[in-house]
């Protein structure tokens, strides 16, 4: 029995790696911080959590029907086919794009010791 559980956990870990999953705070996807940390895959279109109780209560995922979620071992996956998940992933992508734009800004000191920001 324990071997099966360990094998499932290994398979889930491998799936996370293959799906290029990221561990992020709930805030990174626009949810209440009390929902905790999540795993997301924008490539595969899902959000996953070990702590479904907090995610469902504080993240509003309690309204996501069974047809949009699957539990494998201790992890529950929520599909972007549900608008709540799609909105959270869209928020994450928008924040990543904005951060990329902010990182692209170049700081050039002028002769007076002041800084000029350019895009």
C-alpha cells in the first residue's frame, strides 16, 4: 500500500516537471493569500493544490464542479475549463508580462546624478 502511494507521488512529481509547473503563492494568481501555495501549469492549463480546503474556502474554488477537477494522490488539479481557474491563470500571465516589461526598463544616470528611466 505504501509503495503505491510513493509511486503515485513520484508520478505526480514527474508530471509537474513535464508540465513545467511552478510553485506560486495564491496572490500570484490573484487569490487571497490565505489560500496558500499552489502549483500551476500555464502550458497544461491547470492549478493544483495539496491544501484544497484553504484553496476552496479562501480562493473561491468551492464552486468548481467535479467535472473540472481531479484528485491524484494528495493533489487536486483544477482545469482551466472552469472560468475561475482560467481567470486566475490569466491574471498570473498578465503579471508575468508586466514584470517582464518592468525588468526591460533601462536605468541611465545623467550627468547631474539623477536617473532617467527609458523603455
